[in-house]
C-alpha cells in the first residue's frame, strides 16, 4: 500500500513537470548485415553525418534531432518489421537507400500507415531506390526520391560521351534482370535516336548469381559494339569488367556504379577509360564539402555518401523554414516545406518535382584516369569529371502512371 | 562453330573451378556423412588468408599457407565442435556448420571490412594463353582448370590406390571394425575433415585472385556447390566432376542462346500467339542462365534421387 502511494505521488510529479519539446526522430532502416552491408553502411554513415550537421546548427524544435539505426538485413520482410518498430519508437522520417525492393516495401508501408494514422504521418526519404515505379505506379505524397533514375544516368552518359567522341555508333546493353536492369535497358533503347547509335545487342541476366561472365563477353564480342551500357552493380559489374579485360576486348563501359568501393582496385588497369554517371563526385566540386566530410568522418565521401549527405542538407533547409514552437511535429508540413526547397549542392542545385517527388538534380559524368585528384581505393586511379549535366537537362517527363494524392485531397 | 568452341572452353574451365570447390565437400560427406554447410566459408577463408599472406610474402606463399591454415581450422572444428552434436544426428551437424558459416562471414567483415579486398594474381600470370577467334584466352583460367584436374587425380589415386585410402574407406564403412584392427578412427576422421577444408582453402586462394575476394563470395558460390554435390551424387568424387562440368557447360551455352518457349511454339506456327501471351512464353534462356543448375538438380532428383553417380539409386 505504501509503495502504491509512493508510485502515485511519483507519477503525479512526473506529469506536473513542464512538457519537454518533442524532438524530430529519424530512423535509418538499412541493410546493415547480410550481402548488402557495404552499401547500407555507407548510407547510414552519410545520414548520421547529415544529422550531426543539423544538430551542430541547433537541432530542430528546440531539441537535437534523434537518429536510430534499424537493420533490415537486406530483406523486404525484415524491413517491414523494422518499420513497425520504428513507428512504435515514434520515428517521423525514415531513410533507406541500398535496395529498390526494400524501398518498394517501405513506401507501401508508409502509405498505408499514413492512411490509418492521419495526424501522425511518417515520411520516407529514398536515397538510392532507383526503380521507376517508385515515382510511377507507387508514387505517393510522403515518398521523396533523392537520387537519379535510369533515364537520367543514361541520358547524361550519352550526352557527355558523345561530346567527347567516346560513344561510337554501336551500343550493347547488358543488365540485371529486375526492375532496375530493365529500366536501364529501356533507357538505352530510348536514347538511341538522340545519341545517334544503334543498339546491336541486349541481354538481361540473373542478379549477382553469375560467377563466370566469359560466356557473356563472347556474346558481346560477337555483336562488336563500341560502347557497353550496364547498370550492373557489385560483383556483376566487377566480374563483367574483369572478364572483358581478360578477353582483351576493346570496348568502353558506360556504367552507373563503377565507384562502388573496391571496384577500381579489383578491376585494375582494365578500368581506365570507362565512364560512370552518378549523383556526385568529389572531383566535380570545389572540394570544400569533401574536406568537411573528411574532417568529420576521417575519409573523403565515397560512393553514395555524398548525395545522401546532400539530402539531409536539403532537409535541413526545409526544417529551417518551419517552427513548431517546441510543440508536436507535423510531418505533413515538413513534406510540404521539402517540396518547396532548393538546395545548392556542390555540383549544382537540387529541387523536388511536386508531381512525383523525384528530385531534379545534376548528374555527374566521370571517366577513370590515372593520377586523379581523389584516388579511389588507395590506387593511383580515380575519377575525372567529364561533364556535370544540370538537373533541368537530365530530368525526364513525369510518368503517366503517377497519380499522387496530396494531403487534404 | 565459333560459338560452340568458345562456349565449350568457357564451360569446361568454369566447371573445373566448381569441381575444385566442391571436391572437399564431397570428400567430407562421402567419408564422414557430415553435410558441411560451412564449406563455402572455408573457401572464402582461404581467399582471405591468401590475400593477407600474399601481400607480405608473395602470391606463392599465399597459395601454400592458405590450405594449411584452413585445414587446421577444419581439424579444430572436427575435433572440438562436431563431436558435441554428433550423437543428435545429421540435422544438428548441419545446423552447427550453418551457424559456423554465419560466424566466419561476420568475422571476415570485422577483420577485412565490408568491401572487396584487392587480392590480385601476380603480373607474371596475367597473360593470355592463346588467342581464339580474335579474343584473348587468359592463362589463369587454364591454371585454375589445371589445378582442378591435378586435384582430382591426386584425390582419386589417394583414395583408391594407397593404404591410407583403404584405411579411410574402411573407417567410413565399418568404423568399429577398423578401430578393432588398430586404426585410430578419430584421427582419421579429423584428417579427412582437415583435408576437405584445406581443399576448399586452396580453391579460395586460387579462385579469389581471379574473382573478387569479398565477404559474400562464400554465399555466392555456396549454393551452387551444393547443387554440384547433389547432382553428382552425395559423396561421389567422379559424380562431382561430372556434375561440375555439366553445370559449367549448360550455363555457358545457355548464355548464348536466346531460346524461349515462344520460339518453340514458332516451330509449329504458334509463335505469334505465344509472343502475344508474353510472360513465361517470351522469357529468354539467356536471362535465366544462372537458374539452369537448379533446374538440372530438380530433374536429376526426380529421375535419379541419389544423383548421377550416387550409390543408392
């Protein structure tokens, strides 16, 4: 009895204490174990760096922004599970980047959650899921894509390589047989007229299951292309490039993920002269951001870290326009502010297209050279910027399949 | 003709690599009845050990140290871990090695990082053996194939033509009898397990320099190696060789063939109808080439449940 009375008194005191301001909570639902750890870890690093920057500038709503990592182990079912946990923890904004399949799961989970919990919405900032359907059939108000898509990368590559005279007139497309690879193949076909090339062959193959690419190289050789377009990542890119190099085939690769750590070192001299289109490269900027990042984390931003940090910087700009006065956080207002934001990233301005929440962003095209300014993987090779294609030139029309329902509609 | 020759060459060398990795697995299962799920992890461990050693003492040193070290790890596993669950049967041994595989993978990530490491073959081995139809054929592929052939010959001779082989086979058939005749059965089993692990380590050291050495290499090859062993017949060395070559050749030829079900229907004039249906009908063989080994496994299991050369057909 005595104890009960004490408890009652204690809770009365706790309730009477002045209400603390509500902190903004960010959840990183990322592949932190399993096969995609290497990529997931980098996204998580960059988000944490970005949150640190926000907190250094005073946080948000009178409190430091809180960030929690959730490990989805590389699978969509685990991601759905971790999303429920994040919601239970009161997370306002979730981040994910390593997989389109997981992004597809999360964006649906977020959409359903927001229908059922009006007033307690959650927002999803997609840092790397490039599948077209995420801003097509699956597009929704609370999903924002802060990365490129296949047509943006391909158009930028065609544009820059043609100007450099490295494109040629015969193009081969080899891609992984799932949404991303199929998007790449379609983009390569679609850009044939503007690029003035003929697609002499195309093949889709299983994702990261193939150990031996020699048979594919034999196919490519038979078609005799000048340039090979591939959206392959991880082993599929490395093995393909190595097999091509071993066969002594003289083609230029136009890639999307050549900057994945370990690729340049493993490919060796075979990599020289190949192209990549991505969101950001240190060599394309004035170097200030790269130095800041290095000072904070101990290394220059690599692979996806740069553009992921910019997503947080853009979010910070949006947050700066809002003031909830220490009260409850309204995620819908944050989303609306993010729609209106324009962030001047080190490689050019980035803004959100309201119709489908794809960011209109610059695409950097680079080429592997010897003795670059920022060497990759402790080698003497690295990327040299060929061209920075501004956002308005890289963007493609909104897909017809996107029917976005805005809040209040 | 060019297609057939190039595909055969690629298929055979890839098949021999598969054999090199699966030989140890077959040996361990055939002689001890342990289905070692961690086998592909030993393969990965071999590649990483060779990488670490070769960066200090050269490529050859890596090739020698990797199998020895991985073999010792294998022996320790057999000596201290497996006996604890042996009494509970195969399922427990399988689960134990499965857990071991996860632990090895995470340990590798802890020590060597998440990214592929820069394990390269020495420049002296990086040349083309010959030129065929205008493309170079890397010598290292032949080197891998040659190693596999030597490995098969040595193992086969050891098991069938030497006294040691007789003791090992006796230990497998009638362990109590062999023990009664004065042979130290636990030591024999430990040696067999160690040899199997060492073979995986050697395969890793050789193949890791050709394919990327990364923390996923175990998972990537692990599944296919099990397919090889099942298709060949659990425990049959010759079966493994046959299955590896079959899988290598099938995968290699499938890549070059844009066959689809619609094409098949086209032969009887129903091509347009099949293409209109789409979906499975227009799926090209080349886009599912990595799935072919699994289809082959299904077929073999249906027709010969014990595998191509398994004993209990």
